[in-house]
């Protein structure tokens, strides 16, 4: 059974398995319970409307070069024409593999405009990982930055897609969109920084060549419906095998309308600048930045300031000095890294309206420090690749950090279920399950996984454990698979990590469970020190004052850094794998 079948069955009896929607009483006055009728049937229709209304505004800015809404519409048409001329037809998948540069949003707009499906690829994938994802998606073309072309060259022998031949490979260079300055950019990237390893892909096409060729071609005008597939968004794979979540045009558009209603509250309180600037530091291949930055930014007529390498904190802060920034989505680890840079605190934070935290739990000490430094509250939300992504968020009229994921979006329900699918009382911990118009169509070519992940009443099982309070706010306690079981007691790593990072001498911390003959599992901590003099006995004494005995660490390992995903999530699974092999 597919996700659509399940949702249709659920819609026949909307009260069956539904909650009391107690969160509605906590909504801001202007936020409705349900979404209005959609204004558009497809993402390209939404983008075309925005490009017409905001044509002279910058849509995206990267390395001091801006792409206006007019240029976005015009050039995405050229690229869409080139893709169609290559024989690609509605529903074919096209992969995109690059960091946050101007070519990325242009490519996404073009692929969708041609009626094709975007497959976002992590540019740091190995050849094996790249081949695996391309094969799974059945991608018939790829748009890739030359920095990663060597990876594709090595992956090609393992790619089992006859259509993905080298004429369907489009190679971009960092400076493609920068005019004469682009030659200098390419020289620095290739020769000075040596960021482009040697590669050889005969018969490929250059990105600029495709644009110039498509300029004289007819722009395709496929008929698109809201139920048509728009993105194959692969899950992060931090809890298992990566799967392609099928996101439709309607899924994404519903989530944009949900976020728009939420944003209106903030603008009512703090005012809306005439020209809104988003900081896009999270990678666009990740669903968080894809929707919360690029898509909502376009819908709002805002500008996204693209940060190609947010790990270079020094350069990132220099970029922040150039523009007033109003909306800042990021992860806990990025907030933390920025605040540890001495120049960050000297930025002008007066224009900052919203700081949005997602992707992982925002730790209270980090949130408090951010608010003290910037004067702006971190508004924590929650989402998944499977939900386009936003499921819930704290109200944008909040005055203090709640430590929860907030309230469900309009037309969205959250249920706390036990392993048998029964609803649990308020305050009781169970699996967080959600349903709403932003829920994926299902997993690509994985009907069994789709059926297992969605209940008979249409609720998607997120794999996160949490509870709902009497005001309708949901608190995540941890991932189901990250929970540590000590002598029958549940220990949640998020709780331990939040306690630890409040210590002045600790920069980052991660907790996992390791096998123990007596208690089943015990807690092991991995710590990155802020104070190099910090000792194991200091940490254990600190924990003894703040944690009950079964939650205290039995083992502590100091490290220079913790393994993270490319969006900054600490990979506890990798730490567990390393510990089990010792």
C-alpha cells in the first residue's frame, strides 16, 4: 500500500485515530486551523508568479554576484529548453551535485520547469555513494560542479543507467555566473586553492554552453499537477539505509503556505523589511535549506545569500558583514561554531527578525547564549525529508526558548503512539507520528518501507520519541534508535548532551550506549573540550551533581572533533560503530 492509498483511506474517516488538536488553542490569532485553497498547481507556476512580481529584486546572491528574479525566470527557461532537447521527458530524474552557488537554484528551477524530477546529491559523496544514489533514482542526467567531476568519473563504471551517458552530463564551474570576474574565480579555485582534482568526462556539456544553446530554443510547457513528483529527497541515512522520499509539487507548496502563515506572525510583531535577506548557509541539497531557504524565499520575493562553505567560519562571518540579514536558519552546531568566532559578536544584529533552528535539537545553553549575543530568540522547529520538511514550530510570537519543537503547522496533526499504534495520554513518551498535506507520496521503489512507516490512519512514524503537553507543544526526547537502556531505565542522549554543553569547559558532547554485562548498556561520552585542562574526573564530578546514577557516564573519551553529517548533525551511529569495533 502506498502513502496515497493510506491517506485516502484515512480521509474517509478523519476522526479515526485523530487527536483532539489541543494545539489550536496555542495558535496566534491570525493563524488558521487549516490551509486555504492552494494558489498554484505546481512549483514552476509559483516561481513564475514570483519572478513576475519581483523581477528587479535579487533572488540569490553568492560571492558578491546577484541573480535577479527576472534572470532566474529567463535563464531557467534556457536550461529547461536544453534539458528537453536532450530527449528528457516529464517524470525523468535529473541529479544536481554542487554546493550553494548560483547555478544550484537556477538548475532546480529549470529541472522543475521542464517537468522533470530533482534528485539532490550530497557533493561530498564518495564514488560508491554517488553510484548507489544515481542507480536507485534512475537519474538520466546530472548537473555537477567540476570540483566533483572526478567522483562522477570514478562512479560511472558502477552506474547501471543506459540513459546516463556523458552527453547527459552537465559540468559547471564555480565562476560560470560571474561574468569577467568568473575567470578569476575559476583560476583561484583551480590553480591557487587546487579544489578541482583532475577529471575526464568525454562528450560532457559545459553549463554555460547549455545556457547559450537553450537560449534559442522553445521553452517547454509541460502540464503539471499538484500530485506530480517534484523531488526525490533522499533521507540522511543516519538511522539506516538512505531512501528516496517522493515529494510532490503539492507537498512542497503546502509546506510553503504553512510557513507563510507562520511568518506573517513575526512580520506583524517586528515589521517586514521591504527587501528581506535570508542567510542560506545550510546546503541546498538538504531539505531544510531547499524549502525553508530557497522555496519560501522565492515565494516571499526575498533574497537568499548563499554561503558555499559554511565550515569556513572566518570567511562566513566576513560575508555576514556585507549585508543586513533578517532570517537565519541553521543547526545547533553552526550556531555554536559562529559564537565561538571572536568577530561574530561584533556584527550588526539589529535587522535580525528570525533565527530558525532545525535539523537537530537546539540545546538550551546554545539558545541562551545566542539570544544574549544577538538579541534574537532561536525559534526551534521540526521536520523530516519525508514531510517537505516542516511539521511543527514554535510560535513566532514567543518570548522565550521552550526547548520543544512547538506546535503542528496548519492542516497538520501530531499523535504520540505506542508500538501498537495506540494513542498515548498527554505527557507520556511514545513515537511522534504526523499526518498532513506535506507528507510524502511514499518511498521511491520501496512499497514495503512505505507501508511500514505509515499507519492505517495515515500517520507517518518519524522514529523520534517524545511527548505532548497540555498546551499542544511537543518535546522530543530522542531518536528511537539512539535511546540507551541502562538496567531497564531509558536514558536519552539529548538530555545528557544538553547538561554537558552547559559546562564552561565543554564545546561539544555526544552520548551513546555501549554493552555492559551487568546493566545491559552504560553511557559513554565523547567530548570536545573548550578548556584543554578539563579532566575525566572533572566531567564525572559535574555529572554526579546533575544526573541520577544510571544516567552518569561510565566512560569518557576526549576528541578534537566529533563526526558530523554534511549539514552538521553529530553522527552518534558512527560513534557507536567505532566503539563496537574496538
